[in-house]
């Protein structure tokens, strides 16, 4: 209790908490985009439940990993060397997660371009997805993003209570934003393609970081923000044209 009271009275702890909350929310955007795209493929009555389960699992994973901070820190130690390149467990997890994101985003783009892709290399049966399969895929990416999130948190503050509060706050924001974001993506097909492009970019970034190439997150999110602004302008332009055409059709 005394330790907690000391933290609450320390201005530096509050600054660290605010910074970490913002960082965790930003890192959670990647996870949320993936969850939104994946759950939108389910029947409508299952989507909200799948999103809640996926985000709830993300919270449980992050809190569980926080309980093993000493072990998490060791994930950055090299465990294998290939062709002169040393890899840690973190690197291996990031590479595997990046490859999974690339495969999943490519598959979704393929389905978007060809609504009836039966018999191609990406699908074993019809292009439908079951509730259990969605949850499993969300859990896999939750693990990748959770490891990245916790290692980032450990690098920013040594205080576990601050990490816990930041993680809970960030996941709460994800939970509140999940349904509106999923509806927006579902109602705007061009946004779906843009979001899939984001996933490919994120996947490539994870692979690059797994191979030791540091990619500043600011560049990544600046590119995403710029693309989102351009898409927003396109949406306003299309809406204005539809409105103008509707008025022209009503005119005598």
C-alpha cells in the first residue's frame, strides 16, 4: 500500500502513466483494425460477441504477461543464430506474427477482388469463416501484439502498477471504439481495402523488426494517418457527387 501511495504522489509516475496510456492506445490500433476486419466476416449477430471476446482476451494476455515481467524481459536475449544473425524469442514471435498478418491480409484482399474464389490456393472450402476460427486467429495476433506492447511498457517504466493501469485503460478504449470502427469499416468498402493495406504494412514492419531493422513507429502511423485523410477526402467527394446527382435528378 505504501508503494502505491508513493507512486500516486510522484509527478514523474503520472507523466509516465499518461505517456504509456497514449503509447498503448496507439499500439492497440493495429490490433483493433485486425479484429474489426475479421469479425465483420461473421454473421451480424455474432460480431459484437467476437469483438468483446477478442479484446477481452487481449486484456487477459497483457495482464498475464505483466505477471511474468522478469521472463518477458528475457525474451530479448538471443536464442538462435542463422547466417550470422542472432534471433531472440521476441524476434521469432514478431516474424511469425508479421507473416501471419501478410498471409491474412493478402487472403482478404483476394476475396475482396474475387467474391467467388472457390478452388484457389487460399481457401479449402467456401470463403466463409466460423466463430471459433475467428477467435483463434484473434488470439494468435493478440499474443503477438501483447508481447510487443508489454516489452514497450517495460522499456518505458519499471513500475508494474503503472503498466497495469495503462494496459487496462488502453484496452478499455479499444473496447469502446471496437463497434463504431467495425461498423464504419463494414459500411465503407474502400476503407476495408485501405485497412488491409495497413495490415500488410504492419506485417512488413513486424518482420523487419524481427530481423533487427528498427522501424520508427512515428513513420508508420504518420503514413496511416495520411492515407486515412486522403480516403476521408475521397469519401466526402463521393458524397458530394451523389448529393449533386440526386438534386439534379429531382430538378424538373
